[in-house]
């Protein structure tokens, strides 16, 4: 990966080297194939940039119309595998949603409870950036 960018029909991702934040934006019906592609991109980013040089990740779900059932299962499994492979415990993750249905899907089937410290469901770009800043101030 030379450009730190990913473009598919249902996902756009890029790494901003100035802020050191990875931005992932989904749209349409989110399928397992898209999730796998995004996690593959993140894995390459971790290898090339180094997790110590990443200040946060922002996943934007606002343009997602639906989550396919296979996507929810694959996302959990792939995320768990990534967490075992790479220590990303110092990287905060903001998940931007547009409505309560998206929020409930992330909290329930995706198993991101409200009390999860490193991951937070937010409602705007500004709230996402603020969470990343606060996390870094608090956790280094």
C-alpha cells in the first residue's frame, strides 16, 4: 500500500499522516466482503505505518442503509482476530452513526457496549475528533 487509501463501491478509507488518523466511510448495504477488505487495508496500514504512529480511527456509518447478516458475524470475528494479532489497545475508535437503528446494531450484534472505553459511538465528525483528542490526553 503506497497511498494509504482504499476505494470500493461500499467503502472509502484513507490515512491522514498529519493527524495520524485513519478514516473509514461506509455506504449502501454493508457486506462481509467490504468488511474483510477494510480490515485487510487496516492490517497493511498497521504494518507500514506502525500502530504506534496511529492516533485513532474514525468509522463513519451514516450512509449505511443496511448491515447484511454475514457482515455482522465477519466484522466481529475479523476484529477479534486483528486484536489478537496486533496490539491496538492504545488506538481509540470513534464510530459515527446517523440514527438509533445504526447505534443499536453497533451496540448489540457488533457488541460495542456503552461502557467500552476505547470505542465510542458518536453522532458527528466533531464529536469523533473530540473523542480521539480526549482519549489521547487521558491515555497517552
